[in-house]
């Protein structure tokens, strides 16, 4: 896996943002709590997409995506 410093910094910032969202979630079953839950789910997807498309190399991406 070849990544540059900028990729690592961006990935770290995304992970930090996810932690902040999780820690800020009210956990009181309110509308705001639900909004946080949805946003956290989307952030988890974003983190996974970023990792797959930016952090992994071409061969690993082909394995995951099923490309020949």
C-alpha cells in the first residue's frame, strides 16, 4: 500500500471527525440524536470509501471490487 503524507493526514482527520461525532451524540432518542446517528453512519461509509479508493493500492482495490 503506497500512501503519501497528505493521504494519511486526511484519513486521520476523517477518523477524528467520526470519533467527535460519536462522542457528541446526545443518546437521548431525540430528533437530534437520530440526526447524529444518520450522520455517523454516513461518516462511516465515507471513511470506508476513502480507505478503499485512496488508501489501498490498485491490486487490492481490484480484489475488493471484483475487477479483472
